[in-house]
């Protein structure tokens, strides 16, 4: 057996045919990233691909049998999908869970205002961002507005070649002496993340805000009050693309965690397991703690599994808990790769590297493993052996040095339900920035890992 510590780039292990396969897969992933810049858009694309591959809404079934492919659309912001196995569901399922929300900037309900002869949008950022990274870059507006006639308007501005873009301004270096004296986290205040949207006054009222509202009403038939019930997100306007002279990497917004969501989606579609039920989770709200009725703290996932139990004639008192306690899960979330420019935050013997395969993370949390599920030895060995049997390149790591910081995923939420869980995902450089970096080799290794997990019928040996 190969020693794990003999780390070697995955690129050295493959031939040209495998490289071509990896590059083709990654181009399809890039296309997905450019279509799915918000959780609603990701939800839509995922459901389109599921339906194109034979999945139907669970509500269309009175009974479920082995081989049925189902999904549940949770308020257009999260999705659960499954392939029913021949074994009794209470014997356990193979579950993989990713999230489709990403750090971003949202509009406030009272969004439009005018100041110093300019019109702007007021915002409130979502998730853990470095605020200074979002200034002076091209931004696009994606959103949904419900008109007074109940018509739902979904739109984006800034993505097409003929569209205008938007930006958050920053102070010029010549006048930034006070800004330079601040800590980096305080250099840009949250209330300063206002989006510049216009400068021409209305011909009658001389108000720039009035002119912007007139444009919105003429083009989209929306009024200022419609923003009260809108969901409008500000995301980077640039496209995801190949990175590097060798085109070995992907650069783009939202790879945390849509890189794992996409590889999970493809693994589920390509799976041919007919024994163990396979379940894919595409969750919302992970970046703000998994709260709300589209986050994993809600009872909606329990409802989905209960529906499967009922429609396979296996629901009884305790059946849901038994199902969870017999299930295995991969928490498909990204990890932190060593950044050559910031090596001091990583403990290199326990860190991930771009191009070295999918990452296993026994625990996340912070400091003394606070907030982590901390996978047990028997389950980690099960996953290791599974990957090695299927010749999947993987690496085992932590999220940075002890006491430097930390983070979390949905792993502990599902572990609390009784199932075995370990984090397993793609290493990322510049995580949570508007322009994250991943390796194409790791992306494909993640797909291979998820596919192998879905198709395994073996039990953990306790």
C-alpha cells in the first residue's frame, strides 16, 4: 500500500487520455459556475439536469420502488435528490451533502438612495467576506422581484456583453492616510459597501434616484416598494475560466461550495447502485450557519426522508432515527489549500495542496475542535479503504494551524442525527474571495470519490 505521506502531484499519475477527460469535465463545471452564481440559479440548473436524467418530483409518486429517481425542491433554494435502492431504507443510505449558497452582497429592503449627486444601492453582506476584496471590481446584479400582479421576475444585469456593470468605490491612495492606519478588517466598513448605479438626473425633478426608478419601471415594470419583498444579490461580474499557462486550474466566484455541488450532481446522475439508496443534499444558508427553512437545521430534510420511508412502506415509530443511525455521509465542502503567498497559516504536514487530490478532513471547528463532528477511526478507515480500492487520489488535512482560526460545514448537523460523517471536498485557494482557485485534477478526483461512495454497499466495521 502506498504511504500517505509520500505526497505526489496527481498530475504525474495520469496519462493523456485521463487528462483530456479531466479537462472536458472541468469545462462543463466552468459552464455550470457561469450559469449558477446564486443559490436560486444553482437550484434551477441542478433540477434541470436531474430532470434531463430521469429524476422526477417525489410528489409525483404514490409509491417508490428500487431504481426510482426522485427530488424535492425546497422553495427554489435547496434541493434533495435520491435514487431508491433495493435494500430497506432503514438499513441506511449513502448520503452526500453540499451547499449551493456562497458569500456575497445583498441589497437592503430600502435599497435606492441618492448622495453627492450619485445614485446608489444600500447593501448588507452575506457570509464571511473580506470587505475590501469587493471594492473596485465589476459587479453584477442577480435577483427575483414579485410584482404587484404576483408575477415573479427573475433577472440579472451585468453578465451579458452588452450589459452595464456596477461597482463599489474605494478611496484613492492620495487621501487614504486614515484608512492605512486601520486594521485590514476595518479598512472598509460594512455600511460603505454601497453599489454605484447612476449619475443622470431626472429631467423634471432633477433627482438621480427618480431617474433610476423610472428606468427600472420602464424596463422591468417595478416600483421602489417592490424591493421590500425582493431577493437581490450582488456578485462578481467576471466569468469563471481556466487559470494558468497550463490551464490546470479554475478561477471563478462561488466555488465554495458549488465545486462540490457540481461534482456531487454528476456523481449521482452517473451512479448505478441498485442496492443502497443514494441521497444528495444541495443545501442553502451554510455560509450563515445553516439556519432558516432552506438550511440544514430545518426539518425539511427529515420530511424528505420520511416521505421516502412512507412511500417505500417502511415508515413506523423510530424508522427515521434508525435510517439515520445506519447511514453513511460525506459532507461535501471545500477545504483550504496551502497558499504559496501565505504559508505561515498552514501546518504543511497536515495541509492540502492543489493537484494532490480530494481532501478528507476528520474535523473542522476551531481551536479545540469546537463545533466539529470529529469522525471516528472506523469510519475514516472505511472511507480510506474505499478510495484506495477505487484508485482515487486523496489527501488528509486540517483547516490551518491550531489556534489560527477555523471553520465549519454541515457535517456536525447530520452527525447529530446519528449518521457517520466526514468532510470530503476540493481544496481551494483564496476561499470566500470574489475569485477562488481550484485544481482541475482535484475537481475530477472529487467526482470520482463521490461516485465510489454512492456505489458502495459495504458497511462500516465496528
